[in-house]
C-alpha cells in the first residue's frame, strides 16, 4: 500500500512536468527517466542528463556504487553562472546602493561546491542513534577463554542467531541497546569472556529525491543515511531551489532549513530515511538582497514573518566602517520601486526603531559605507630621519612635525623646503618655506590637514630663481629652480601639460625693469592727453558740434585702451612647441600661465555685432565676418589683423585658428583740429610697439 502511494506521487509529479512543457521526453531529467523505467518496464540502460553532460547509467539494482560512478562522470555547471535572481539584483537599477565592484551572490549554495560521495557513504556507520532493522549485519567478537567472531544478519523477524547461544531480538534497538542484549545472552552461556559488538553492512533502502537538486532520481542507499546526506549525494541543491523549506515525506512529515545548519550549526537528530521516503526540494521562496558595509553581503531567502533584524543577523552584522546611522531600502510600492531611508542617532537605536520591519519579496537593503577618507594626518618625506605620516592636530606647526620625524638628516638643504597643500583631487598648492628660520625658532609655519612636506638634500635644489606656473598643468605653483634652468625644465618638473592645455596660448611674462621708466613716462603723457579730453567734454561752454564730440569721445576711448594695453607689455611671445623658444632660460619673477583649450574665435571692432563664435575648422575669415553682420561703414578693412593666441599680431588673415581674435579697426575721420593730439597718440603707440619689439629681440638673443 505504501509503495503504491509513493508511485502515485511520483506519477503526478511526472505528469505535471510533461504537460507543463508538452510531451517531450528530451526535456525530462534523470529522475523522470528512471521513474518511467520502473513504471513502464523500460530497458535497463537509459540516457540521463547530469549537469550539462549526457551519460549512460545502468539503473538496474541501483546502489551507492553506481551513484558514485555517475557522480564522477557528471559535469556540473548549474551554479557556476549568474542566475536570473542574481542578475536582477546586480542590475544597473541598484548601482547606487552597492559599493563599486560588489557583486551579490545567493547565500548558502557554496556548501555544495565540494561533494565527495565516497565520504558520505564511509561515514554512515558512526551514528549511535541508528535503529537496527532486518537486513543489517552485526559483527560479534568474543575473546578470553573463548575466541571467535560471528558475522550475523538480522532476519525478517528482527532477530540474530548466535551459535551455541540462541536467538537475540535486535529490531528497533540502537547499537548501544543491542550490545547490552547480546552480551547478556552470551554471558548466560560463557564466562570469563569479553564481548564486542559492532555494525557491519546495513540494509539498503530505496528512496526518492525530487525537485531542485542537481541529480534527482531513485537511490538505493544505506539505511543509516540521513536526508541531508541524500541531498549531498544528489549533487546538492540548485540555486533555483529552496534552502529554507526542504521536505521529507515519510511516516511523518519533516521540514529542513539549511540556514539553521549554516548559521547556527543546528543538527537534525534522530531523523532517518525509510524505504519509499521522498525528499522534495521546492523552488526557492521569497528573496531580498543585502549589500554595502556588511560582513556577508548577498541574496537571502526568507520566511514569512522574518524581519530586517533577522536578515542583519544572517549577514553577520555591519562592518566597522559602515554608516551606522542609516539603512536604505528599495521596495516595491504598487507597480513602482521606491527608496526609503531609515535613520537614527546610533546603530542600537536604528535597530530598536526599525529592526522589526518585515521583509518583502524583492527588497533591496543597503547599509551605506561611511566616508572612508582618512583625515587628521600630515606627511613628511626627503632628508629627515623618520619620513612618513603623522597625526595632525589643529595649530600644529612645521617645527613640531620635524621633531616627530627625528629632525633633518646631515646634508639636508635648509634654506627652502616645499609644502604641498591640497586644493582638490588633482591639484596641490606648492609653498616654499625657509627651514633654517623654522629650526632656529625665528619663524613659524602652521600646517594644515593633508599637508605634505618635502625636505631636500644639498644639491637637489638651489634657491636661485623662483618662478610661478599655473593653469592647465598637473602641479601648478611656485617653484624654486637651479640657475640656468629653462622653460622646458619647469614644464617637466610641474608634471607637464594637462590633456586640456592650450599650448599655443601659453602666456610667459617677465619683469623688465630697464623699460619701467620709459613705460611710465609714456603712460604719464597719455594720461595727460586723457585728462585734457575729459576737461573739454565736461566744459559746459563747449561749442563743439555733436559729431566732433563723438570723435573726441572715440579718441578718449582709444587712449583708455592703449593705456590698459601698455600695462601688459612685459609678455614674451613664444611658441612652446618650438625647440628654440621652449629652452628660453627662466629668471626670478617669471610667470607662466597655461590656459585650457579654446574652441572659439573672437571678432571685435568695426563690425555690426562683435561676438565670440565657435571655431569651425577650415573656414576663412569671411565666414566669421558674415556671422557678425559684416563690416560697418567706418571699418578700416586694410588695417584688419588677427591677434593669435600666442600674442602675435598677424596681418595674414587667410587662416584662422582656435583662440584667435579678429580685430577690425575703425577709420578715424578728422573733423576738428585735434590732429596734433592724434599725432602724439600715434607717436606714443609706435614707441610702445618699438619698445616691445626691442625687448623681444633682446630675449631671443
């Protein structure tokens, strides 16, 4: 009757599988084919699938030896790849919840990675709780005045017959109780002997394992094997199978939870398989993902009623660098996913307040990582005895850091050290500090968090000239270089240009003291002219006509532009991509500015709409003039020129490059007797131009 019931259950299971996918036997697993063989009297040798490999398995009198042989042939790839569940939780939808490179895997299935069926069988004889049944083998060793060994089988009546002793009832007894009964019977016949009793081969039973295991089927196994061992023998549970609700269908129904075993070492005692029993592994239940700063991030299966606190216990709790004041949960709300933040002042309060939140299928829970930036330290390198990082305290000065580092080494360069001060993720400010004054307590330099101090050795650097380079270079700042160093050396020392550097537009300025007096005299003269024009324009009794006034105002504006331009005559025009220019020697006070790439062209002067336009490769100057409406009526077309990004004034206007400025001067029509003034201005401008050219010639030489 029991066997018919078992076969009925298997048949229903098969029918569901067949009608779900259509009647296609190629889709059936090993368990289905084996069962069909038993039900329909099929051939002894059947094709069956194990993992991804097709093998032949003799299902006649199937025992553990056959199972082990099949296990050695199978190629299992079931749990090697990302499952649908894992790919869902690892999708881009949840990137903001997981730290970089953290990939979530289903928790618990790794315990099936290394399965040795031989070990499972070999350990079947160690359970003292096993109850003896017909078909088991018992070995009796008698020593002393009588020495003999009897290997006896338990008959169908549950008894063993001991020669010269008689029958002993052992069915249903544990090995411990059976040993007592056997010794009692032997001692009635013999004295002065020792009696040892042990189990030999046990009877086999036929059981079924179905559902989400790697090798479902019918197994002939030892009667001592537990349901957990049978799952291992069947290759373990697939990731689409449950770990929380494994069912044993026997005289009684049992449920197994692998989480209890994995997390708490729980042992299911006194549960044994009987012939005809079914172990069923249903599909996986509800799942949640847990990521972030926790000890075991992963995808967890949960039971109804389990809470956030349960889940955090499963994961081992938070890591030390977790943000212990916040937990973030993405959960389903109707047809949408919503993000919720749960916050408290401490982790203890957080769990007390929100730990009882019940888990929902598909939840994604994140324990955020706190800011992992290290603060409160300064660094010192170079010619000191103990270079390295040191704890920083507010108000800490350089002398204190030098003492912590054991002081400077012999041969240290004491005139200057560099302090690299953090600006942002890619730039530092470089500050030059005189060490000799610091060491003699004649000066004090207050450090800031993340300062990095470099103490040079003699010969590494000589503080002859200090120059400043800024803009689109990797390490802008003030540099102190040896005498005779060139612009090329400075560019190399500061790390070179950034990717966005506009090399054609590099501005190199130098203090030119020999021309200061001449420039000052010219500026004074021009300012006097400017004051004269302002006085005339402000005179209420002025009888000038409106057009003359307009001309005078234009003249005044030209003076202003000339005066402001005269202040920048210390720029040295050069090309950093020209070997003759880039090796120009740098001197004290030089300043180099490297702008970022420009993709514009500016057009100013006597055009209808002066503007800055986007650069178009290959377009002529006419293209840009058309964009701003063309020339005005008073435009000096012959005087038009291009001011290149390098600072060069180019009368050749055929080619336009990024960063260029197209200048269209206005024609000045003399309507008053202001000719002498204008001639003076022209003379001043020409003098400035000659001075600039002279300086440039001197520098080039």
